[in-house]
């Protein structure tokens, strides 16, 4: 979870304007409001300035269609950005994996706080290897479908939508035998007791930016950006920059069959990425998807270049 230790103390006079609460735009789901409140509490602990959450409904929240059908990347983001432009909120918090990789000069990612668990989790009565042949496993992610099918082609992977409680409810009702969700999200809403197994990256490579949050504001808010940067964790920021550069270079979105995970230690980024071949427009993949997986490492200040270079290598492997 976020580190709320008092690592910064403001030694300057605080104006009345600086004491007024900042307005933080967030989706209204339990997951979104919980993680937004984490960010708000951390910021207030560092600066003593309060933050008020403003709930916003996005297209991704109201549609019942698959994310790939309604635009994939950005369906959870555009409404929050519209509120930033309208001046109705000062900052927005996004799940980083939902944020488009194409830069928009109107907005600045002022901070990427320290990442929570990056891995995927299986929710169900038993571990993945112990599920019976033909068991129904729910997930809305083509990435998960491809990589899980490579491990267990004998299972039935079922596309699903809905919040975590809705998806877990499908297991409890018997509609599905298991579902796969982000471990960080389950921890944030207190549902870790439902986890039957955590997938390590060697089994299931996470989505780029999974487990991380982005704190965004208008680029024109020059006085606000340095204050929000107090929330930034440089190692996480470098790691996710490399991961997102993979997506950006491949020109694919968050609903694409791409996995990437990076770590940053002692100024060095180690990045692994994987690309699955999309062979079936209905299920997402053939019974035995072809997955290319590669790794690289380099200086943290070259994180984006590392991601772009690795993506080019993955593209060549699929040519």
C-alpha cells in the first residue's frame, strides 16, 4: 500500500488558497474510490492540504459491451479528463493500466505513487492446476486468456465484465468455476481471502502499469504539478514508463494481448514483455496461442527507449 510516512514537511507559509481542499476526480466504483482515497490521504499527510473526492461516471462504467468494442484504452479516462478541462476537479487518479499511452499535451502525469502488487490472482475454490478439464474461468482480458490458455488449453475461458464483487459473485453462484483479477485491486477492497492463487510473472505476465496509479492534472496548472510530484515514486515511475512504452510502440491498448513488467533497482530497469498472436476474433486466440516473450535491461533514464526497443523486437518475432 502507499507509504504515508511524513517524508516531506512544508516550511513555507500556506496561503488561504492552499488550505482550501483540492477536488479529486475519481470513478465511483468501490475500487476507484478506495484507491483515490489512499492517494488523497497520502497527499494530505505530506502537505496538510485536504482533498475532496468527486465521483464521476465514465463510459466504461455504464456500457455492458466488451472494452475492445467501446474503445478499449481511455473508456475509463475521458470523462475524468473532461472534468479537469471544465475546471470541475483539480486532479484525477487513474489505474495506470487504463491510461492511454498516446501523450496528450493538455494533461500531465504529475506522479506515479509506489506500486502495489503487480500480479494477477485466481479467485475460486481451488488452485489453477487443480481446476477440472472444461472448467469455466472468467476474465475480460485477452492477455490473460492467451497466457492462461498456453498453460491450460483444456479450460473454457469466458469473457466477463463488471466490478470485482460482480465477478466474484459469478463464482459463488456457480456460474463460473473461477475468475482472474488483479491482486492489487482485491487487496484494496479487502477481498484477499477470496484468492486461491497468485500467478507469478513467469506464469502470467501482468498488464503494463498493473498495480500502479497515475495522478494527473492539467499541464497548465504549473503551481500544482510540483506539489503533486511529492507523491511520485521514481523507481515505480521508471518501471511503468518502460512498460507503457511497449504498448505505445506496438500501438495497442489496455485490452490488447500484451504483458509487460519492469523493476527498477540501483538505477537499472529490467523489463520483460510478451505479445500473443491474435488468431480468433471471437475468443481472442487460437487453442494454442503463439506467445513471444523477451527481456532487456538498461539505465532508468532510458526506460522509455528500452520499452520501445523491446517492442520492436517483439514485432520482429511475430513477422
